[in-house]
């Protein structure tokens, strides 16, 4: 589906977007990895980042310094680890993450939109479902999901029961070996009229001319 057409006339509003990083990242590492995105969107959006509340144990950087890796939930509660391919009955940490995001909305908001990458994008889909269900903690107009996927945990199945009408942009790479494009496409089917943006690369947020032709009109459709 093509991206929405930007509103006619000049748009002066700078949107505020809450950004949720991927598994093994935190707000600082995600900030560094999204420099090109932030630079290209600076006249359209302010991106605010937060760290997930769950600390991933025993993960050291190559130089021996801890990188403070974080996650939004664990698919293996006993080992405190996560794998998008895990089909599990029990998970851990999602309620803490919901509280963390709710606090961000309350203390750092309001936000026009929410952006997620990888596990963060999967989490964003759940937030969209909660918003759809009337959860007052999460108020936003649109969602951008990069390399997203459906959680395979049975206790998360309720998030995907009904169609989600939150306007959404789904971005995924044709050569992504971490989250195959088919998983992102599957997630997008749960949204009404999703905008799909594919790129030839892997597991990252693309910011080339072709992607900007989709990002800009999508964001401009929410600017005043």
C-alpha cells in the first residue's frame, strides 16, 4: 500500500515520537544507531528514547565493559533471555515494561506517535492493541514498526484477536536474518490499512531517499 498523501499547505508542527529500542539495546545505544533517522526527521519530529526496564544478565562487551543491555520481556523467564522464534506459554517482564512506557507517557509526554525497532516494534503492536481497547495510559495517533513481529507466547495471543485501527507504518528488510520479512508482514495483517515499506537491507532502520519518500508523507499526514 502506498503512503498517505501529505496535507496541502505548510506543516509547522514538530511531532513528538516515543522510541522503543530492540532487544540487547538501551536508549543510549539506540540513540547512536538512529543518528541518520533523527537528522532527516529533525524538521518533522522530535524523537524521545527510553530504556526497557529488564536487564539482560551476564552480557559483556568485547572490551569487558558492560553495555547495560535491556529487553522488554523474556520468552525464557528462567534464563532471563528472549528469542523471537520461541513458542512459549509463560513469559516475564511485560507488566514492568508497560509500567515503564506508561510512566514515560505521563512524565515525558504527550506523544503524537510511537516508534519501535525489533522487539520494541513487537511491543509497540501490543501498545496499539491496548490503545485500541481503550487503555487510557497510552494515547498516540500513529505507530512506526521497524522489523516487527508477533509474539509467539500464548499469553500474548489476546493482543492479536481484533483488527487494530491505529495508523501504522511497517518497515522491514528483504535480507533481514534476525526478523525475516515474513514475520513483519504477518504482524501488519493485524492492522487496518497498514502502510508497508520494504528495503533491500537487513536488520536496521533504513534512511535512504526511497524510504524518505514514505516517511515524510506518513508523518506529514499527522502534522498541523
